C-alpha cells in the first residue's frame, strides 16, 4: 500500500539495485510466464523496448517469442511531451536511443493504436486490482485510451504486486494482466 510517488521511489531504487545478471534472469522468467497467458491469438502486439538507465524489464526475450509466433510487433516513439507514435518493427526499422535511454524507431510504417490486440506496459509496480505505477508522465494512459476497448493490457514487473495504490486518478487505465518472474495475475473481472 502506498502513494504513487512513494511506490515510484521505493521500486525505482529496488529495480536499479538489481544486478544486470538478476535483471536478465528475471526478464527471461517474465517472458516465460507470459507464455502461460491466453493472449496469443492476436496479430498486433505492442512492445516497449527497455530503457537500460531505468533498469527496466528486458523485452528482448519477449520479442523473440513474438517473432517466433509470427506476430506483428509494434514499438513506440515519443512524439512530444504528451504523445507516443507507434511503428511496425521490421528487420529494416532504424532504431536510435533517445535521451532517456530508450531505443526508438526513426522511421517506418506507422500503426494506429486501434489495430493493436495486446499491449505490454512498462511500469514499476502494480497492485492487486491491476492499477499500476509508471513514471508519472501519463504517456501510457493517453495511449491506452486511444486503443480499442478490447485491447489486452499486460504489465511487466520484477516485483510482486502491492495490496493497493492509494492515489488513483480517474484517467488511470488498469491492466488486464500483471506478470512477475514468479507468476501471473488476472484482473479481467473489473
């Protein structure tokens, strides 16, 4: 239980305290847990590319799974202070690391959020109701609000969920699933 700010500080520090080896091992475990979810019938999967300075979950193992299942992988690019754009990731998509340490597509085929079937959501921690704490900029809440109603939202975290996030906002969009190295959590009955 805690406020977003307190949880952001606590779990941001804990995540950065993980060694690169721990992060890699746990990222592989998270990808393997994702295989247990009933989410593999879609075609368009939105995947964040991890920020190394933020010590995020490494999504490379998940990317490998998506490619092995012949899914269309879509990745975000920060457009401005409030918006993301989304590009189809192909072998020829040029990527460049932005000022936050996030690899972003520089050009390519732009994909509408309305086409997405599944979105893997970056976050620090989620709670037992499927609410989440990200970085506080609101990019993903705005983006998820542009997706079709039935899009499946999956949060990836190194840490087990907290009981409750105290200071929710009306525009916060909850997850459908949360995935940790040790298991999966379902929130579909919202």
